[in-house]
C-alpha cells in the first residue's frame, strides 16, 4: 500500500508523534525507575523471544507432519 502525494505516514501524523513521545517517555521511566527488574528479566525475555520465533516463523513450511516417505525404493525387499 503506497501513500499518495497528499497522504502522510502514521508516524508523521499528530497521533503518531504523540504515541512516539509517550512510548519514549515510558521506556525512559521504565529504565530509570525499574532498572534492576528490567535487567533481571532480560534472560527470560530472550528465552521467550526464541520460543515466539519458533512458533511464529515455522508457519511457512507446512508443519512437521507433512514430510512424506519415499516408498518407491527398488530392491529393498521389505
């Protein structure tokens, strides 16, 4: 979806700028006031990110049940 000559992006609109300022202030106060809690949670957030990537990035290959065996082998005797 492209923006036309008269359309502005969300981040340049007043709502987008307000949201960006709010998120920056929230991140600042979270870091300043709760630094020990944030640092203690970083290893768990890394593990959570790995699990999330496993679940959400494996959607393209059809799952693990779609693998087919090659039953057309000659000379197997089985």
